[in-house]
C-alpha cells in the first residue's frame, strides 16, 4: 500500500515548510472576521505560523500575516494571536 502524503504548509514568518498539524492557522472568514483556527478546518483564507514567538514577531514586523489575509491587524488581534502561541 502506498504511504499517505503529509500535507505541508509554509510559515509566513520564517518561510520554512512544516507539517500542517504543527502550525498555528490564522483565518479570515468571508465576512472579514479574523480568528485563530485550532482545528485547521474553518472556512476562509488562512495564514500559517510555526509555534515560535520570534517567528510570530518577525511576521508582525514584515506584515506577512496582513498580506496573506489581505487585511490590517490592530493591536487587539495581535494580542489574540500572541495569546494562542504556546509558552516556551
């Protein structure tokens, strides 16, 4: 039997490829609502981040999340995303 293909996604902060399950997904719904998708199955446009705080801050600095989701992030959304990152 042929082994299953593991879905890979690129982190918007460091531009490295990781398994989809290991990444944090930020999604913008069709209504424009931005949320953190822990299941990885919500409908909408998604951006992926590896679970690294330095990578997250780099993505904020480069505005990579904003470009990927085609929105502008305010401080409230940035704090929501920061709160979902695991503590190291």
